[in-house]
């Protein structure tokens, strides 16, 4: 898991603890297996509770361009009427 390897590179070479102070966990300052379990129980597939950001699809920008061009066409049609 990327979360574990990231924290092992950040001074947790002996492994991450099972639990840590809640205040530090909530600020993403300390890793713990408790946070991983909570993310799994919440069905957090994108791991937002662990501080990860969801990646945009490569087709998102393409879809938005099509949507904006259709909006412009619809506004021009309304103005022409």
C-alpha cells in the first residue's frame, strides 16, 4: 500500500503504530493502522480520510470542453431566435 510505504520513508522504518494520539492522526501528522481501518469501514475507496486527493480522469477535460461548446451553441441559437 502506498500509504504505508510513504510513512516508512518518513522516519517510520520500524513500521507504523497500531494507534496514535487522535489529534495528531486527524491532522495527518502521524500514521496508524487505526486510520486505515476507519477508511476501510467507511468504504473510502479514494482514501480521502488518509489525506489523498482523488485523481481526475483523463477524459474529464475532454468532456468539459464538449459541454462548454454545447453551452455556447445553445446561447447562440437562443440569441438568433
